[in-house]
């Protein structure tokens, strides 16, 4: 139907925030020290089809195909999620990852 997938990622840290919006083709860094910047992203640069990852995941669950995703990616993701929970439990204080 021509509509883009909605991917809006916001990462907040002790120096500011990173904002990525694929639908609007926008990447911004907003820093507490005022050194903000916006990166120009060409039209349709973030355009992609999102059918392959979920379909491959289902195939793996069904016992078909091979998992080509390195375990390191999953391990780092779990570390980040753990850090988010630890930071949230400490009123948003920075924590070590």
C-alpha cells in the first residue's frame, strides 16, 4: 500500500538523546551541552521490507533452516535490557553495561 513501517527509536543517556525515526527519515542527536545535530537522510533511505526476519524466526521454531544470527547480538541485547532495568530501579541513574 506504499506506507512505510513505523520504526521510532529513542535512546536516552547521561549526555543526551539519540532520536531515529525511519518513517520520517530523521536522525537527531540532542545533547545536554547544546551540541545538537541533525543528520540529513535521503528520501526512502530507510525503506525496507520486514517480512524476512519474522518468517525466518517461525521457520527456526518449526525446525527448518539455519540460524544465521550470531549469539553475540542476542547476548548484547540482554545486557542492554538488564542495564535499562537496573537504571530504572535507580531512578534513571547511569549504570555500567
